[in-house]
């Protein structure tokens, strides 16, 4: 069932008794996931990105034991229900661009997860108890509140992709110049792009003034 890009504010209750395997309601105006969703027991994919979801009923995960993919990025979530430990079939989870500041203890039961995206939240290292996710292959933690990488990540022996840019790692005084250098590189890149765009615009309207000046000078200096 797919109903993206509408103005839904509530989950249509008429669909919760259907044997749906996929439910995609991205880009609507949903604010919560009601308890009746637990009746969607056949779901393997649930995609609800780009809504304004602030609350997930504790009862919802209890009926979603067959769910494999969960996409809840770009919502307003601050907490996840403790009952998330019922969703033991999950393999791919995207919770990026929310306001999560901690994960429930129940995430330790999600041992089949291979891709977990938590970028652009408010998570700290102490809130990440992921050491039971032995099959985790990709972990996104860009732009959170990490001040270091948890030592328990050493137990994630299958991890091949770890994104932790844009966090709050301390910088040694002797390395402060790197920050300045990175900023300089950024501005140089922007200026170069702006210069290239300006030159392209000039070329559309003919040779630049500098080129015309040089052409006139060359013609003037040329021996007759």
C-alpha cells in the first residue's frame, strides 16, 4: 500500500486488517503511530519518512515481528518505545534527522540489523548500546553529540562503514590549525566555484573585457 505525498494526518484505520507486506506513507503529515498498527502483522517494509511523527505507541512494535525494513527519517521523534525489542526481524533501520537523545535498552535485541542510520540526532556515546548487533555492516552517526567512539564498537566485527563526521570530538591545541585549514579549503572551493560560474556567464555574452583588451594590445604591437 502506497500513499505518499498526500496530507494524511491519521493512519487510515481501514488498512490495518489487510494482509499488507509493505506500507509507504512518506511525505504526509502524520504525527503519531497508533496502537492499531500492531495488527499489521504481515508487514516486512514500513516507510514513514518526512512526516511529523512525535510518538510511537508502545503497542505498535509488539505486532511487527516480521518487519525487515523500517524508515522513519525526517520526523520529530525524541524517544523510541521500549517494546522495540519485539521487532527482532529488523535488518535495515533509518532514523536519521530526528531529535533522538537516547536509544531504549530494547535495541540490544535487534541482533539481525545490518544497516543502522542515526545521523542528525542528539545522541551521545553513552546512549549507544549496539554491541549485540554482530551483523552490523553500516552505521551512520553523522552530526550527533558524540565526543568519542564507544570502545564497545570494537565488538562490531562486521562493521565496514562508520560515519561520525560533524560530531563534538575534542581537538588537541596542536591540531587546531587543521580546523582552520579545513575552513580555508572550504572557502577556496566556494570561491573557485563562484569564479567558474562568473566566467561561464561572461563567456555567454562574448569575450571578457580582459581578453578584448589583450587582443587589442596584441594587434597594436604587431609589426606592420
